[in-house]
């Protein structure tokens, strides 16, 4: 199988076509952004670490009945994935109060929520990925009602699997972002990545942050946080 032309370059990854029309190659970058691209920088070897972590977590989810776009780990920075049409929704799964939730509702950071909260954002960088609800999704034709139900059900199951796994490794899964795609036959499957870029991960004993918040907040030791997640999960 041959790696062909660049199809898409995002903030954290490049996507390439291959000689198989149903398979793409994802290359993870070291570029780091925050606040919808207003803050930019580099985290050394982030692409290598995120590729490794995502590979492990995709395998875990597949072993537990979650269909994903993951096919194979190819190299330090590359994985082979199924071609999907990305659903233009970002799904936020929240177990503890952090980030924008604390600002919107005045909840103290780190407060454990009485139940898991699911939120949707419109995947649109130019608009700043605004929040929306099921009515907006239906009105804008972003996904069918049954697709939204499937996404919600899958997101909650993914959350349960990841919470159990990470707790065993001494990590609290505070919140995380998921993206989904449609296969050729219309099935909704998990896509994108699962890494310290897309998750808030805190040490269970100390609440030390092991994720991109270290970059967002200029906390220092960013690479060390990512490396600790690699050490525990991989």
C-alpha cells in the first residue's frame, strides 16, 4: 500500500490518501494549539506520544465492542485508519467540572458531577466550535436523529470503559472530546484520536494535570505530563 498526496492538515494531524481508496494514513504532529488556535506552540515528540496513546486506547475500545476507524499502527507518528465522512459534531463527555463548564456555571474546578454530562459542539473552526443541542443538529442537518442517539450511547459506553481502565492506572478521566465518522455503509464509528490533547487527565492521588492544560495554562513540564500518560497507559 502506497502513501499518496496530503488530503487534509489540521491543528494536530495530517491525513494522507493511500493507494487503497478506503484507507487513509494519519500523521500526528508536534504542533500545539489552544483557545481555538489563538495560542500556538510545539510540544516535543507530542505526535509520537499521542500516536502511541491513541493506538492503545483504540485497541482497548475495539476489544470492548466499540467500532473505531483504527486499523494499524504504522510508525512512531503514523497510523492506518478507515476512510470515513466526519460528522461535524464534537462530543464533550464530562465527569468532573473543568474548563468552560466551570466558567459557564460557576462550578468549582474538580467538582465531581452527579452524572456524566454530554455536550455537543459544531465542528467549525471559523465559528469557534460553538455549542449546540439536538434541535440545532436536526435543523442544520448535521446528523439524523438515530445517528445522534447512536453517538450518545457510544460516547457513554466509551466513557465507562476508559474510566475503569484509567482508574487502574492511577488516572482520573475528568473530561474528553470525541469525534465520529460515517463509513461507506452509513455506520457511525469512533474517529479522530484519544490523547492528552483531547482529554483532561489528572493523577488520582495528587490531581496533578497530565494533559494539554499544562500548555494552555503555561504550567510547565508539558512533555513530562504526556510522557507520564504514555508510561502508565502504554
